[in-house]
């Protein structure tokens, strides 16, 4: 009897020892240590704002972002604000540094408006890119990724994603513009952009700043002969009524962009960042698809009301010259910016 009791005690002691060491009865190898506890995520309500009306593709993209985040995270929730409810672009950019807004939906071209992101002025340089694919390919390069990270640290505003083709700026005029030579003497309305005005002067045109609210009347009265806006704007602002010709120059390109307070980004767990990044990617391509559906109808409308002229964009780029933009290094963007862009374009 004593022998039996000793045997039972031995088995019980062995069982306790195996349990303490993580042993199991199923034959699976012991891990030797318990799994590390999962990172506890902070619950965050994100306020994302934009300036477009509720029926604009950009606002639909914001809703797509919110829906995606809300569906894929238990700790993140998104509330959207459209139609400049929380302010204009400058208000929203500064709001991401002072905590009044968490995220903004707009375009990459607005990023340089915040101090520390001036390098991205080069992205909107006239006639810089052959097509949208070239622009987006550049934004994926190591050099551009370095710009994004530097800008996030210096400005306090991080660009989560920059992608998705937007309608480029085009040209309309009361005389046909088929190539670089036709810019000579052209009185063209431009926005108040030193880069755009320098480009037009290099081509021999006469750039004139006219407020958009006064543009229709300026064209009607002949104060200017031409203007540069996207085709959707040409239709919505009825500029086709006071212009005869339209040309597909695609001379300033842009992509959709979603920005976030860098402080908020740093508070998020890696999993939360992944959810936000994936939702942002889906959102910008949602806008791209909606715009693509609309632009064909717009061009067809303009063809009925204006005359389309095929323009030799290559002749314009040749007239400007490969070194035209170098003069802006250290001024509109940091020194060495064009070296990065030119290296990419040469490699392509």
C-alpha cells in the first residue's frame, strides 16, 4: 500500500512540474514562455475635414474612408466634416498642429502651404510630368518617401497617402493654341503663382492675375484671351460661353491626399495606423473612379460647345528647357530638389 501511495505522489509531483513549465498533454512542444500581452489601443475619435460640397467626389471619398475605418477597428471611429465647416485649407492645415482637427482630405498641391513641406511645390510645376503615372511613380521613390517623412517631422502634418488621378489644369482660349509658338503674346489669366507666371513668360505669354470670381467677365470683355483651369471647372463656371477653343495640356497635375496630425499618428498603435492607411488608400481611389466617370461626360459637353485643338505639349516642354526649374531651387523649394526629380526622370 505504501508503495502505491509513493507511486501516486510521484506522478502528481511530475504533473505539477510539467504544468508549471508550460507542458501539455497533447504532445505539442512547450513554448518555454507565455505569449506577450497584446498592445492596448487607445480609443480615438477622428475628425476628418474637407472643403468640398457634399455631392463632390472628394466628400464621397471621405465617407468611404470613414466607413472603412469604422468597419475595421474597434478603437477608432471617424466623423467627417465637409463643405469647409471647420474652415478653409489653411485653417485645416494649422488645425492639425493645434489639435482643432485630426485629419484633412484635399490634394497634395496644398501640402507646401504648411511650413516644412515646401519641397512639394515642385510636384505642381507646370509641364513637369508627362502623365499621371509618371507623377505617381515618382511619389513612390525612395527620395520622395524621404520628403514625406521629413515634412511630417518638420511641419507636424503627415501625409498618409498621395495617389489617385485628379483632373489636371487645362487651357481654353479665343485663339487656337497648337504648340509652344502659339503662346507668344497670349494674354492668359493665371492664379497668383510665381511659378506659373514665370512659366508663361518663358513661353512668351502675358500672364495676368484675375480673381476667379471676375474671370467670366474678364474673358467676355477681352481683358484676357485665355485661362487655365480643369475642364470640369470650364463647364461648371460656364467659361465655354466666353471661350472658343479648348486644349488638353494637362500642364499642372495633382493627386488626392489625406493628411493627419503627426502627434495623433504617433499616439496610434501599429494596427490602428494600418487601418487608417488602408482606408486612406481606398478613399483616394474612390474619388479617382468617380471623377473618371464624370470627366468623359464633361469633355463630350465641351466638344458640343467649343472646338477642340490638339496641342503639341512636347514642343512646350522643349521651349521651357530641362533646366528651366533649376532657378527655383533654394527659393520655391529646398536646394537640391530638382536634382532628385531630374535623376528620376533621367532613369525613366
